[in-house]
């Protein structure tokens, strides 16, 4: 923020309400509006002794400006600086992924994370709603998805070793789900803070919770499985019957109606083929579809989901495994397996979001595991995120234009509470936000100095975070 040239009294109350700032102070002229002369992502905020004015090139940029103004007011102690700020982000997608499938999070806990995202100008919440360990979204006509699929009887304690005899479980039933109305209300809560919620329904793998609820959705309909109680990758994937595709159409259509965002994430990661390889129905379907390789079945699911979602006006996002089979044009790739995958997807002409596990998986340890809470593994420090090159293989100018942005991932296998999620998110998410915005990169030491001054804001939000070393 520029140095203040003057100070004006802090208004007794400043509230954002449906397009205007409202204040109880008669001196304060507060105005806001879209200015077509500005770039779509650009905003300009001016604070003078008479009041404040915000103009921006789009509604999304207005949200960034509002959040900047809110931060200035929050930092003030009896007065606010007279400043003029013009700014715009480098990346359109500045995201945080939140896994509510492995461990359920209540709506107020998600709202607190949305508030923290808005503070950091993060504008996309990628909400991972379904997985092997829990189905979290109400679907009309399929009550068992939440009655059965939304609950597991117990959860693995500690890491998942190869020796099954050594596994220990907590014996505690865990679960929960969100009604469609609760999610619509959450969407509105986020929208008012400049955050777009993008849902994920993972398919055709990571579907054990759905198959537990409706065995006919699997490859062995006569077999009853439970909601998965351990981590890792389940072999139980969707079957290939017409009933399965009817189910997917219903789910994708209803979830699209809940979330108005133009994007929809269909997962596509970690899908074993062992059940398809053993299935006579899958072999018959392959002949019907003119396929010669079992791996092509996943491509059929991707194409079907894309067709359904395009009817709903959505652009499809998928994890980068979908690159291993033929893809419809226009899919957005979420690069997670390796940083070099960014080159692979953009070279093939796909828009791509950087989310690689090497530097942006915030469920990894932040420091020496000896002094940290249990995590899934790995080591991703604050310095790693701030200093790493997210494109280890250089991109051409055309490839660089296909990079939509950055996203930090919070997978929740080892994050059973909201406080655990916050501790793993912050302050590393602060570095993600700064890299995603594209501010001129300073030395790590300069970043740390600014971060120390920023931490009281997290305290004010009631956010738990890992203390700086």
C-alpha cells in the first residue's frame, strides 16, 4: 500500500450492501461502479478526506477492490490513509481446494475459510464434495447417497501401512452432508465476498461411497460394500450400465443448478481398471462402443460428463490423469502430478491450473515431522511456495497464456477439524495468494517481514496458523 499522504477519521460503520457502501457518517461519500475504460481485472480505489470511491472493469474486480478497502479499514486505528490504489492480478484463477469428503466441515467453518480467502484476494473455492470416504451433497431422488454414503462407521487411526493387521480404527461414526439449500446459501455468502465456488463430483473413480449406497452403480451389483474407512485408492469404481449414466446425468444436472459458477470439476484422477478388466458387462460395452483398450472406458465417462455439463453451460475441469485418454476440446486441466505436467497440458493446447503436489499440496508437512501434527507426508515449506518456479520446463508465450492460475490443495485425510485445516493452510496460503496475484516478487526475507505484520489480521479473524520459525 502506498504511504498515506493524509489521514481521515475512521467512519463509525462501513457496510457493503448490494452494490453500495453504507455509512452512518454524513461526511463520507462512498461510491462504487464498473468502469468500461478499465481492464476487466483492474480496479482503482481512491480514499480522500471526502470519502472513498471504487471503480473496476468488472464485478469480479470490484470484489477485489472491496476486499482491499475492508483490509484498510480493518487495519486502521481511529483514522484511515488517503491513498489511490490501482491494481490487477496476474492470474484469473486464485484458488483454494477444500476436501470436505474425507472429513466433514460444518457450514460456519467453511464460511470462516471463505472470509480468510477474501482477505487474501483468493477468488475460487474448489469444493471437493464426493469421494470414497463420504458423499456430502443432497441429490433429489437418491436419498441413500447421504443417508448411507454420507457416513462411515469408523476411521483409520494414523498412517495406512501395508500391513493390514496393524491397522487401528477410532470406532467413531463420522459423516454429514449439505442440503441443496445450504449450499445455495453458501454460494451466496461467498459471492458477496468475491469468491466463486466450483464443485467437484469425482468420477468414475473415488466413488465407493456412492456404490455403498447403491450397489447397482458398481461393477458387481450383488456385492455390498461399505463407505471406505481407510485412505488410499479404492478399486470400486462406477460400472458401465445405462443406469450408471442416468445416475450421473441426474447428479451433474442437480449440482450444476446449485452452483452457478461457469466451471464444474469432474475429478478423473486415480481410477483403477481392475474391476472393468474382470467385468463381462464392461467387455460387452467396449465392443458396443468400438473400443480395444480398457483404458478407453474412462474417456467415455469424461466425454459423457462433458456433454451433460455443456448442456448446463459449464466448462469442465479435470485432474491431469484425463490427459492419458482422448479428451473433448475445451477441458481445463488441473495439473497435480508433477510440475512438468504444466508443459504437457499447455503444449497440447489445454487451459491449465497449477496445483502440483510438489509445491501446492498443503496437507504436506510444513517442517520437520518430529515437531508437527500428523500429516500425509511430504514436505512443503512456506519458503518452497514463495520461491519455487511453478513452470520447471519453460513455456512459450502461447503456452503461458493458457495458464489460468494457481491453487493450493487442502486434502483432509489427516485434518479432522477446522482448526487442523486452518493450521495447515496458513500462513502457506498467504504465499499462494501473493504468487497467484502476481505481485513483484521480493526476497523471501522481505516477504517474511511483511507476513509478520500481516499475522495479526489472521488473529482478528480467529484463524489458527502455524507460527513462523
